[in-house]
C-alpha cells in the first residue's frame, strides 16, 4: 500500500504539471522553470510522503490517535526539505495537499475514491479539523523559513495573526481555507471544502470519454479556470473541446494559439496547477493512467 499510494501521488503531480497544452499555465512545451520547481516540490518530500502514509496506517490500526500526529511539525519538515531540494523554490500549495492525500488514503485504504469519498472527507476532517494552534504556529514558522512570508502576509491581512490564532484556537482547516482564496491548491486540504472530491468525479468522467490522462488533465484544467477566462478565450476553449483537444491537430492548434494569446495579454492561471495536482493524485489512485 505504501508504494501504491506514493506512486499515485507522484504520478498525479507529473500528469498535472507536464500535461500539454494548458493555456495560461505550466506544461511540457513551455520554457519556464516553474514546472520543474513544482515537480521537484513533490519529489523532494518523498520521505515525508512515506512517513504520512505510515502515520495514517498507524491511526487506522488504533496504534496512534489522530491528534497525536504533531501534524504541524510534519508539514513544516516537509516544507523545509522541499526548500532544500528545489534550490529554494518550493511550492507549499503542492506539498501540503500531497501530504494530506497521503494521510487520508493510507487511513481509509479505499477501493474507490468516488464511492468512498465520504469516508475520505471524514478522514480529512479527523486529521485537519483536530489540529490546534501549535500546528498552525509550526506551519507559519515553516513558511517564513522557506521564504514564503507572502503567504503569512496573506493570513495576517485576512485577520489570522499569531495572537488571534492562539486565543481562538484556530486549526489548520481555517488556515488552509484562507490561503486557498489566493492559492487554490490549499483548498484540497480543507475538510470543509468539497472541491477535491467533486472534481475527482469530474476527472473520471473526462477519462471515460478520452481514455487518455493528458487530455483528461487538460479538460479538467479548462473546466476549473473556465469562469476566469475572457469571453473570447471561452469561445476558443469551446472550439478546442469540439475538436477533441490534443487528440486532433485542429484541437492542438487551437490550444497552442490560445496559450500564446493568453500570455501575450499578460494573463495566467498557474495558481490552479497545484489544485489540479491534488485532484490528479486521487484520480491516478482511482485508475487514471497517462
């Protein structure tokens, strides 16, 4: 089970990041170090993925209480390890959902993500909802230590300060939901959000249609960012879907030209790639393949 889960998590990151062409985001044909930094953020925490899986299994067997995980410290160590591994360019919004996905998969050991999504959500609530101020403090300290004070600035601007978190016993759930308003990947780690499991279901619908992991990732990405696209881009996306996306020369050409035009106009949606990665991780576990 350790290898089954860890393979799904790494492959999910790989498909989400390098699938091409995702207009306005990172992909295999784009010359940009962001894709490598995202992928390395996932690879660099392999040790902590395995630790999270083992912890989830121990909680499942009753050997350890979910509240005894010291989750904030585990997340902090994973962030710092990724910081070193990526040469100081980690993506916390990929790292955190990868760890929480490892926890819930190992705790539930589902036969189907979709059929057992309720159990997985309850597991996420068990691990994240039970966290306390000390976990938030460890997490915020780690963000500062890896050069992501911008994330802590966002938390403070939203009213979450060290003193407020201490007095009100804020959990990591509230923390992730606040960060998710700017970096959507964090929403995949919030038990009060349904987006992760809703979109896994949508992903598998696309996969049954295309039978191709690359095209499925593109379709889901366009579905996620669709409402943020200008009207002219929405028309091009519609045409690309009609042509089968990357499954045809016509669809590939539309996506290629759309990507160029979006970038020329200074638009970008890279912040949705970590969310896509969290979804694809569970989709790979469900049976999606490249």
